[in-house]
């Protein structure tokens, strides 16, 4: 049985994506906010649970999820998985991977383009 993560990491590709959306585009105040958006995007897009290989350490889980709410949520959403922070890391990386691929297809992508249910007034 795998032990759970104590840190949340990003792949090299996803480090570049998070840097792009926080520094160059200024979509988020910091990289942690961008990572949590990517996590929500991956959940919304029904990404399958899994693990991410090759992710280097970025955040301690105590900083990323200080109240344990994400851990608790992932235990409810994925009750057959005993390693919720491994799943969090996977969903963060999957969401950032989707963002990176979307930027490769459309360099002028806007954040609202990612929200299919949004309608401008």
C-alpha cells in the first residue's frame, strides 16, 4: 500500500504552465491559487483518478490544504483511494496539463473560455 504524499509537486511542463498563468497572464495572485483552479478544472472535466510521476516538490500539504478540507473532500469523492494527497497532486497536474495544451492550441486563450457554462451578460 502506497503512503500518502506530504508535499504537492508539479512536473517541469506544469511548472512552466503555472508560471505562465500567474506571472505572464496575471490570472491568479499566486501559483497555489492557480494550482487549485487547475485541480477544480480537472475534476470538472472528469479526469480519472491516478498518480503523477516526475513531480518535483512545490508545496507542503500543510500549506496547500491547511484545514484538511481538500483531503476530506477527496476521501468522499474517491473512497476507494487511500492516498488523497496523491490524488490532489494528480488532479493539479492534470488540470495544468490541460491548460498548457489549450494554450498550445490558442495562445490568446482567456480564462472565461475554460468555463463552458459562463455566459456574458
